[in-house]
C-alpha cells in the first residue's frame, strides 16, 4: 500500500513525500506536494480499474508511469475507510470519502496546500481474518523502510519523511544523484566511497536508453552477501537475476573471496522494450536485448573502476579518522582516491613504491600492483608455448593431469608415475620454478584461477630492490589496467596522502611567531 501510494505521488511529480504509520490503529497516511487531483477525477479515483494514465490498449505497451492499473485506491476502499484530500495549484481543495466499492460517500471543499493526502483508516476491518495472517509489525515496518529506500534511490530529488506512531522515524534528504542518497541508507558508506558513471545512447552501441551505475569502490566497501546489488528500470526497483549476476561477475577478481559489491544500477529504457505485466507488484519484468544490456553493464563497471584524479576533493570521514589514529601512533596515511599521474620517487623496505602526484604522495605495494598488471595481460590473451626439453612431473593424480589438460597444456605419460608437460603458460616458461608453478596449477580450479595463480607467481616479489626506471614502468602499467584499485584477490593496491592533509598535520597554517608565544 505504501509503495503504490508513493508511486502515485511520484507520478504526480511530488518532490516531498511524507508517510505516517499507526500500526496499532491499522492506519496509514501518505502526503505529497504533487500536482493534485481535480474534482472530477477524485469522484472516480477509487472505482475499479479507474486510471488517468492508460486511455487506450496501445498505451499498455508504452507505459511511462509507475502506476497504471487503477487497482490501488479501489483495493484500499475495499479494505479500509478511505479518504483523499487534494488540491491542484489553480483550483479549490476537495475532501472525498469512499465506500467499500469506491463510490463517493462524502464530498466537500477543504482548505489544503497544493498536493494530495491519502488516509486509509481501520485497515482490514472488513476482513478480520486477514489481520491474523499478516507479518509481524516489525516485519511490515522493515518492508516499508526498504520500499522507501528503493524509491529514494530511483528518485533522488525527492525528500522522504517517515513517521511511526506520531514520532519521526527517518528522513532521506534529496540530492542530484543516488550517490547522495545511498550513504543515508548504508551508514558505514560515505559519498567518497562511491563512484557513479552514466552511459548514454552514444555509448550503448546505438541502443536507445541510458544506463546509470553507482558502485562502491572495491578497495573501500563490499559486503558478505549480495544484498546491495540493486536493479531499477524506469524509476522502479525490479527483480532481475540475469542483470544481478552480470554485475557480480563484472566485479570478479576485484573483491576478496566470498565478498560482493555495493552497487545500484538504474536503466532508463524505452517503454516499448519493457513488459511490466509479468507480476502484480511489477517487480518482475521482461526486458528486450538482455544480453546487450549485460555487455553494457560490463562496460560501465570497467569505466567506474578506472582511476580518477580527485586531489582537490574534500577529505572523507575515513581520512579524518585515519589522521587521528596516525597522530597518536606516529604513522601516517589516508584513504583518499587515486591520482592519475604518478612519478616514482623511492622504494620503502623493498616493498612499497613511493610516488608523487600533483596533490601529494602515495604508496603502491609493488607485488600486488604488478600482479594486477600481469593478470590483465594474461586474461587478454591466454597463451601457451612449447617447452624443449619438456618439464617432467612425478606422482600426478588423474585429477591433476586432467586439470593441466583443461588449461590447454600438453601432458603425456613419460614413464612410471612420470609425466611430460610439453606446453606451458607463456609467463612461467622461462622461470626456474616452472615445475613448481605447474604443480600449483594442477591443484587449481578453472582457467581464470590459473591466470590468477600464474600472475601471482610471476609478479615482482616484495623484498626485491627496484631502480627508479623499473618502478616508473610498473606505475605506468598499473594505472592503465582496467581495475587498478585492487589485486585479483581483492586487496587494495594504493594508499594516498594528500598535500592538504600534510599541511593540516604539520600546522602550516600557523603564524610561527605567535606559535612560539612571541608578540608582533
């Protein structure tokens, strides 16, 4: 009920929606500042299948509104004592109460601000048995909260205020995009933990429509369950398993094992390409060109995970907290976003590359940065090369032999409990530990896992001294990767420290004479 009334308010172009809930009294009220309803439509609003949004059969294949079936208000009239107060900006205000079949019981003029107030009182009084099988109050309140959150992400320009039993419950403030709304819902996520990208028609292979993707940066936030991989189409959150799996797959090898991304995907699709009549709640849809949209999702994720230069952005809450800890422990660092141009300066403990950028400095962990570079190179073209002489392995189980062959490696029986491997992955062909690497691959999973294992073994080891030229080459290669924020295992690669933070820590804004107690 809350969802359908809220969707009606959004169809009326409301920018503020207030929801009051009285569970103990079986009462709800939804107030909006939308266009309002004129007197003639008010008298018909609660009759069966009455809607001003569908006028012809052809309109059903060109649905532009959130509500269109004309069922919500009629159902409320059957289940409750329904009252609607509404006023258009250029007209009088009207109050209407309805009977069980949606007929007008009372109609009168009232003083009201432009907009609409819908009140459903004494819900399910005509069906007392229905009250007994409804979810608990706590579950219903949770459903209301989730509904409002989902609508707020789809319509970030709207202010949402929800009250429970005459007390304010929560408020979601508006913003220009969903990036300003999501941190109000997930309290451990900040605006700077997120990035948002858009793909318009020109970037969608001549496909009409628009794709907007809000993602949590994988080096900053992720979750144990895929509970925050959300999909919306044309302003409404939907269940779309294929699109959800496409999103999750696109984050593969950027997150730690058994972790899932935080992302909200909103597709604006031409109405003719969506069929909303698959489910009464409109939560399941049929979308044309599903495979094409999956390809565009992968493109959007790749775009979102690239490095960007935000040296001038404000400090994040996490940065402030980190500096408080740093001052106490005499170790410094920040979680600010990555710069786009890095110059190698030095190496710390033969493990971390110190790099300078226009806004400060950063530390790059050399092994996992190189691992990301090699993994993407291998993934772009998995190659095997002949080995002469062959690598001889012993004591392989049938499963290990099959695994090596599954990786397109040429493996032949060479003697009793001996096997000759005549083709090996190109990155490990010239390594002294090639036999050990093959044994490791024989115990692995699919080809992708083999690529990760090969990259890990091939990458520069921590503890290896590097000259400035080698460090610079590694930094340049790393910044050009598709997913430079984390290694294929999901570990963060770079830690940045902005000059503004250094200035703040060293109190460079102080007047030196006054700081020594001197008078001018």
